[in-house]
């Protein structure tokens, strides 16, 4: 829950690796919401009514209106937060439950302090949902079961993944950071950046003394040449096959 709130606090600007959606077993939704509420109040005080000063605001009017519209159109229920101060572009960290796959908050990147929660019945259902949509830039798994974590990681595809934390894989220089598919191509950090922006030029050199081997490529196509081509196509050349080798 504390990681989720840290994520909300930082996502007032434009960030691609913040939580776009949270999937949790249906029986654990209420427990998660309660923990998120407790974490918010522990971090920022009861009601966190001065959040516009302590948490920051959305970057401009256009994005504030866009994020509020997503919240207005959701079919889910605001379980935590939701307070707005339009005059300073402040939206209280908000948790929305009861979201379905086609909800306004699930359709794309939010880029705002909202966590939509979708209840799932099983790990299989969660994996199926992830794989049915564009590959995410980041995927976070929270579990005490190593087998569950490995199953999710091995059954899904994402630009990066993190177990029991959020965001931190982005700041580890020894790990490549980047997307896959719709979330991006390539990766950077340290040597990964150098490799990403370096062109790998293919160079092949052949000695002129081996030009005789090229005779197989040129017409006329005789039975002997055809035999050699068929042989070389299915066999590994060996020393002694050619007089110059």
C-alpha cells in the first residue's frame, strides 16, 4: 500500500511507469483499499486536505481536465479520495474500485493520481487480462510466493518488471530500461544506452584466392554444380572438399 501511495504522489507529472491499473483477488479488495487509506493518512495526515501544497498539482489545465473527465466517466466507485480544487489543478489521490476492463480508467495511460482497481478471481485471469492488451512498459507483482511471482513474470511480456516494489528498476544503471511493442522499443542505461544508439555494421571479408568457390553461383548450371549446391545446402563443408582449403 505504501508503494502504491508513493506511486500516486509521483504521478502528478507525466510518467510512463506509474500504475495504470491494479488487479487484485476479489476477496482482498477491501483489505487493499483500507491499507491504501491508512497509508495516505500516515503519510499526509487525516484527510490530507492541504494536499495541493504537500503533494503537488497536475501540470496544466488541459491535463487536469483530461484526468477529471476520466474520473467522471468511470463506472467504478470512488473508495478513497476524489476531492478536487480546480483553481489550483489539484486532484486528491484517488482509489476507484469496481473497475471493469472497458472502464474509462482502464482504457489507456492516466498520467494522474488515480488507482483503478479491478477484481480478478485468479492469477490466471490476471495473466489473461495482461496478455489481452498492449504490452506494458512496467509490470509490478506483489506477492510473498516466489512461485506466483515467477509464474506471472514468465507468462507475461512487459518492458520491465519489478517484484514487491514500484519504479525502482528505472534507476538501476545496471538494468536496461525500455519498452516493448506499443510501450516502446529499445532500452537505455549505462552501456545499454551506448549499444542502443550504436549501429552494428555488418562487415564480411573474403580472400580473392577463394573466388573459385563462387563458380557454383554462376551460369551455366551444370549437373555437377547442382549436385554441389544440394550437398552444401544440407551438409557442413569440411576441409579437403576444395583444393584451396
